[in-house]
C-alpha cells in the first residue's frame, strides 16, 4: 500500500461557515491551494465526517454558551470528538491567535484545553514571539493581509482631519474607557469615532456618556458591513487600539491593509509588527494611554511620506495558504504512513497466529 501524495487533503476548520462579511474563515478557504479541501465546523461533521486534519483556532468556542445545559452538552461532544481523534489518529493543528482566552475560563474548560493540547500535533504561530513548549512542533505563519478582500471597497473616501478611530468587537480588555478618558482630556480640534459591537453594559455606558458630554465623540455601536467599515477606516487619520492585552490583532492588520497607521501598546508582539511593516505605520506607547501618546501618534502620522504603504509582502494569502498546505501534507502523510505500518504489523501478527 502506497500513500498518494497528490490526493486532496480534507481539512476541517473549527470555524463557522462564511456569513457574507469578511471573517478569518474566508481567508482560510480562499488561500487554500487546489489540493486542500476546506470544511467548516459542525458537530455532525466533526464526529461523523471524513477529514484528514482538524484545525483548531479558538477551542473555547467549541464549548461556550450562555446557557448551562448547552455548555454541558458541548463539553460532552468535545470529549467525544477527542475520543474520535484518538481512535482515528487524526492529527490536530492549533493556531495560537492569543496566548489565553480573553474571558475567564472555568475548571471544566481548562481540563478540556489540556487534553486538546496533548492531542495537538503542530502549532501555528501568527508571529515569531509566541511562546510554546520546547518540545512543541511549531511553524510561524503570519496572518494574511486584507488588501485583496477590500480592494475596490469604498474607494475614493477622503481622510477627515483629526479623526481617530477604534473599531471591532468592543470587549473589556480593549481599553475603550481609557481611550475615551485620554481623548476627552486632549484639547485639540480632533474627533473620536468608535465603531463596533460592545460586550457589556459598562462599555456602552462609557461611550454613551462621553458622546453626550463631548460632541467630538461619536459612535456606531453595532456590527457594520464591510463597506461601512472600510469607509470608517479610510476616513481616519489614525486607528487607536489601546488594548490592555494584545498578542495578535486582526483590527490592526485591517487598518494597515487600508493604509492607515495604528497606535498600539508596546510589547514583544507589537514591536515585531512595527519592525515588519515599518515604524512609520505602527506607533507604540508604554503604560496607560495618555494624551501625549495621542498627540505624538497623530503628529507622526501626518509626517509620513505621501503615497507610502506598509510592508505586507510576507502576508500575501497565496503564500499563507501554501504554508498551511505544506503543514497539512506533512501531517496527513505521516498519519497515512503510520496507518500502513500498523496494518502491516497487524497482518504479520495474524499470519504468525
């Protein structure tokens, strides 16, 4: 029996199916070469479907639900999935989008995550500073850019002088309240726009109060279309993302893809991003965001050479897709050869008996 290296490799991503807006799953599908067939997640497919590799992204999404009975059911299904992977020897790939889940984990989740880690055959790092265990098989594949997806979306939009923007899911760790506080203390003819779906009443209350007390602050507190989001980003002179915890940021990459500079807290990951794309495009601040950080970043943004663009050559999606495919091929090939060895050993054993 010979393993056919030219067959299509079936990869199940633990991601929802495309919904018409730009999501990470769209890139994984669009960037895959011809010999990789991508499937999106359902429990039926995960437990009963045929696939060569399972690719996990945010394992907490497998089991989280606002309802206790649903969480319990999902945990049961997750343990069944691990058993199926063990019996079928299906390799697991895990992309480290962040170092820890952004929301607190429960003991049952932590137990499951440890079991998943033990079943993981290879880890994908989105940047070179992601720490992993010394014995882990790791490959660094950066998050692809959004230039192709947003090419031709909301063209010809002009910058609004002094416009700052924060966008994306407005979760507690993203520092929206601190951004509002610093901006409102800034005596400058500028404006702050906040666009995205808020997580929690505290964030909504802070934005609403700031908008009432300072007319320079405006918001759209809901999920917007790709065209609307592209317009908001193109209108900004600076995208401010003062996250308390950031390791990889899709929002930062989207802003850079649309040629808008970003302000981020300094850490090894954001410093590596600045080194990669150019110091003219990623501005870093230390400690708590301050008025001086906003002023310096906006001044620096205005000094960039006209017509310049951030360097995103390493993030072309055809290159990213091929790097993933190389990993899938190596894992699927190793698994197939392992099955052959097991079958031959079993056949010899049966013959001896």
